[in-house]
């Protein structure tokens, strides 16, 4: 069962960005010639860079735990609907950064990478 990333509990700043990446196969030949082709049916990795509004230490601990847990197997994926989209997708969190701002104020940023769980 995927865990919902509830953006009403963990509010996002306006500093979020979609950054797709592509998987390629590349063959390099000795004379400098190379061939590149897209790799697989899911060759585009959809990624979002997220930044959450400052939170208390307790709320930050809860969000950090949820994000860290997302990479611990298929039952722990995050379910989240990106801005401007209508369907929920599955994600894992990467590059999780927790920043101290002030007494009992923390901010988390991370990168969510889209996943395609096996049904």
C-alpha cells in the first residue's frame, strides 16, 4: 500500500520544479562515432524538486520519516498528484535535505522520482 504525501499537512512552497531525465543506451566506436537510442518503454524519468514550507520539529520528523521510508520497498511508495495533473502517481524520495532555520523551525527539500510498481 502506498503512503499518501498529503500536501495539506506538508505544504509546498512555490519553489517546485519538474525536471525530466532520459535513459539512453550509448555505443561508442573507436573512430569517435557513437550511436544513442532511448532505453526501454519507460525511458523518461519524471522528477520533481520539492521544497516544503518551514515546519515544527515534530512535523519535520514525520515528513522526513515518510520520505525516507518511500525507498524501502514497493509497499512504501509515495502517492502524490503533481500540480496541474489529475491522476495520482507513485514516487520515491531522493536527495532529502533537512535545513535548520530557527528555534523549532525546519525546512525539507527533496527530489521525487516517478516509479512504476509491479501490480
